[in-house]
């Protein structure tokens, strides 16, 4: 009997174990292979400090994200250092943990088939794997928002004190992970509150006709008040941060951002480099599954589950879009990444509906295989990865001691991270150098390759997976102004000028 129970338990849970193991391999095997890009490098260079209070002060003055991820990352950096694997490990573990949570969400809403496909989609999603390998708050945001959704579903079914407490905790953590969590948490809070109020207003119903006990109302209101208070408490921090570093959002065409939301889900953050043909192929498989699932008709449980997943996902995406259209524009595709979990649940319920039988599971399997192939391609192909600023830094380590670097704005923090102490050359200042290194990416100015000032000549040109380095040298020191260096930058993007920082702490 004991052996039979163990065999039954194994047969029930081995698919989740296998999917979670695949998720771990995809996230951990290449965790340190890509360079830090700007946002990642900004954290160890400008935010993390030896003391937690100093780190939190930097969060207020330099970031636009709630503090939870920085507190956890500070602890990680104290224990493991600030290497790429150390600082990305938290996101990777969060991404792996999201898989069983996604399984549980699918199971709550529609049963085992939906659970299996949801977990597989989340495990292999190129977008979710990307943010599971990034030293920023997005992986934690996805995990905490998914936990909040799971706890919401369970509290909605039975609003007991433990379940409501779990929802209050998980939704509060989601709000402390990313401000866009409010667009997912707020509808959950409203739904729970409305359900409790509706039950209280129909206390004359027979017990078997109720979904919620009228006496639950005070307890529900108490627990949903906790994340509400957490959200309100974050308002002073939001005002103090003042949207640091969000100017780029308004410079990105609104229509292009809307297109990118769908594009990111289909092929990942860098999938556009693969061309629209690949996007169309993934979309055709996805639409075929959805159409067949709807044609086969959903069960009543699947209809309810799909409607709920659709409602939460729609709030997570459409509310930011609506706010952007009236001027409160903070809509960046990566800020709605947590909404992609309920989107995956919705797809899993419809494509793998019970009445689709083997055909639905085969179509779901094709979609998972497409996601897996794209994820592996990103993990192995430098052209689909983050810019190789570590490679640029290896080239620049051979620079003369008295040199200046011009780079795109997104290259400043990575070069400060990978090279000996650098500092921005102050506006209006000058520097005396024998070498000028101009770095960036296409599109290049027509003047790229020509000497920035008389006395210098081009001594080396390198292409490092799409990042360009021009090295100009002079046999004698030459004084050149910050303005002249900036104006001769090789790219059309906003330039930064970096120079070595001597031990005195002053720039050259």
C-alpha cells in the first residue's frame, strides 16, 4: 500500500519536477555568460553600498523602483559579492520558483492540463527567462505578483484567515517589488472586497447557495486593507524618486511600445532581431491552439478560469495603456512583464482545454517547443544577447594610462563596472591624453573613424558582437575639451565622456 501511494505521488508530480528542472537549467546554465547592460551595472556602481541605509538613500535618489529588491540584493552582495552570477542569482531563483506557482494557478483555475501547460510556458518563455537572468527587480516582480494571484484565487474560493493573510502578504510584497504591481493587485483587492460585500448583502440565502459567508466581510476588509496601506505608504517614495531615468519612455513611440508588448511575449526581449517571420510562426501556432480550443468549447470551469485570467491580465496591461493615453505615460513593455503569467494561464486553459484532447496538448507542445528553441537561441547567440560591454572593457584595459573614453549613455555604467575607477568628465572641463577610445553601436556618424583632434591617428578598430571600438593614439599628450570629445562621438546616441579616476578621487 505504501509503495502504491509513493508510485501514485511520483506519477502525479514528476511532470512539475521535470519542468522546474528545465526552468533551472535554462536560467542557471548561462547565468553569468552575458555582460551587464546599463540598468544592471547601474546597481553595483551607483546604488549598492556597504551599509543598508546608504543603499536605501541611493534607491531614493537614483532609482524608480520600490525598495524590496534592493534590500535583498544588498544582502546577496554582502554574502556573495557583486559579480554577474551573484547579482543575477536572486532573479534566477525567483524565475525558477515562479514555475510551481504557475502550475498551482493553472490547477486552481482549470485543472491538471492547464497546470501542466502553464508551467511549461512559464518555464520556457523567452521573455520570462530573459528577466530571470537580469540583475533587476523584474524576476522578483513576476514571482510576487504570481504568488498574489495564486493566493487571491484561494482566498476567493474560501476567505479563511490563513488564505487572506497569505494574500495580504504576497500582494504587499508584489507592491514592494514593482510599482506596476498595483495594476494587478488592485483588481484582486476589489474583487475580494466586492465578493464579501455581495455575500453580506445576501445573508438571507441558504448556506448552500452562498460562495462567501456574510460574517467574512470584516475579516476580508481587514486583510485587503493591508496591501492598500502598503500602496499608500509607497506614495512618498514615488514622489521622492520623481521618475528617475524614465525619460526614455516618452521618446519611444507609443505605437511601437504597444507592438513590443506582443512581440516580447512571442519571441522575447531581443526577438526582433530574428525577423517578423519567426514572430509570425509562433503566432500562427498560438492562434491555431486558441481557435481549436474555442471551437472545441470549454467546460464551465474552464470558462470561469479563462475569464478570470483574462480579467487580471487585461487590468495589468490595459490600465497602464489607458493612463499613458491621458498623459501618465510610464508604459514600458518590461513593466507589464508580470501580466504575462496570467496571459500564459489564459492560453493554457484555452489551448489545452479538456475537449481538445490530444490535439490541444500537441498544439500546446508545439508552442512550448517554439519557446524553448527561442530561449536556447538567445542563451547561445551573442547577437541576441545583451551588449558585450565586458568584451569592450577587455579591449580598453590595454589603453594608455592617460586616456579618455566616449561612449553611448547606456555604456557608461557597464564600463564603470568593468574597468578601473572611471568618472564622467565634467561639462566644460578639459583633459590631457595620449589615447582616445570611442565606443558605441550603430548607427554610426559619418565622421566615425576620423581623428577627433589633430595629432591623433586611428590605431585600432574592433567590432565586438555589434559594439564598435575605435582607438585613436598620439605620440605626445594633447589637451582636448569635454565638448570636443562629446561632439566627435562615433554614434548618434547621447554620448558620455569617461576618464580614469586617480586615487585622490578627482578626475584627470
